[in-house]
């Protein structure tokens, strides 16, 4: 299932195997083995591909039919937020709460 979905997503995105391989920092041959189902990827690669195609890991694995897609940039924001320490997360949370209050007051 994953091989089929990788090919479909790549075609939809309009990129070639070399583009995806470059994103993953692997050879085009290695990536082509993923798409042909002749090689299994590790979790980190699976996670990177889910981010690249803006779908969930469950979708790639065939566990869900819904893509669970994130909008462009959301996966990167989630990743950055996860790297923050507690103080950083509290700062971001406070800023978001403030911005939401401003948005509600202006509507």
C-alpha cells in the first residue's frame, strides 16, 4: 500500500523521484526502491515523507483512507513547537491566546 501511495502522492505533487530523494538526503535509487515496495523505510524517513506530502503516517501506511493533510507549513510549525522547552511552549501558547482574543474582539 505504501509504495502505491508514494507514487500517487509524488505524481500529484508534480515532482520526480530525484526531488524526493534530495529532500530525504538519499539516492534516487534508494527512493525508487521505496516506491517499488522492494525496500522498507525507517520511522524517520516515513515521518519525513508524511511531512513532505502533507499527509498522516497512517495514510501512508494504508491504515486510514483520509489523508489527514496539514496545510503548507503546519507540519514545520508543529515540529518547531515540539523542539521548544517548557518556557518556550508557554510563550507561544500565551501569544496564541492573545492573538485569538484580538481576533474575537475584532469580529
